[in-house]
C-alpha cells in the first residue's frame, strides 16, 4: 500500500496529453482561507486519464480539518466525489501502479516513496533455468529497463505491472525483484 504524504510531494502530475497539475488548492470549508497542496495530507494519483485525490486538509488559519475527495480530468476540470475520504484514500493507496505512473519516470520521488521497507513478507520465487528478455523496453523503473516480455523456460510472459514490494500471485513471474510478468 502506498503511504499517505503531503499532496505537494505527489505533484506535479502529468497527463498523457501533456498537461500538468502543479498545484492544487481548495478553500477552507470553515473560514474560506485558500489551502494549498502543502496543507493536505493523503494521496494523489494518476488513474488512466484522471488524477484522483483523497486527502485530509488542515487549515493553518482556523485549524479546521476536512476531507478532500475529487477527480481532475485532463482538461483540469475538478469533480467532487460524494464518498468518504478514508474509503477512497484506502482504495487509491491499494491500487496497483498504473501504466501512466510507470511512464512518469520524471517523478521518481513518488515511486521511491512507494517502496516498502524490506520487512514485508518474503515471497517464494523459484529460480527458473532459462530466462530470455525482450529487446523491446516499455519503460523504466528506478533506472532499470522494463522488458516488454520475457520467455521463462520456453513460455512467453508479458509485462503486467511493477510490484515495489515483490508481491507475486500464482502464475506470475517476478523479474529483477519488482517487475511482474504473466501469460
Ligand atoms: Zn480555515
């Protein structure tokens, strides 16, 4: 699960169409003071062509705390979501890394923050005899190239996702300790 952090740490976020969200502000529900991303603690993520935000805002002026739960589309239109901030926050933090986030190598801070401490449950991975990597690279993660597919013991598996904590499901293959491939 991704950690909560100051929303400022999550920005800027870049859409596929090139437009970027560098700042996010919202008036305090109590006193109207304009709060910035630095006054909000939670998570902001790219989900397909939307930025989803679930955070707790803290007004430095009147000390009011309130939930912020919204979606920003790639034309920067903001839609408020009518659901509990904590539920949406948990959902977003548990969502596997999205292709757009993997491509966003420009924001390594965010991916770095997603890496769990080494204490997470060890996963049992048998070492196959023969691994062949595709020359075709579809991106990179922590300076490591991501091959589009691998052939493991004669079976071709396609790249599925990045798993920073090396969580592997049945039938999946873990490459370089963080890339998940499946048939
Ligand atoms: Zn206030």
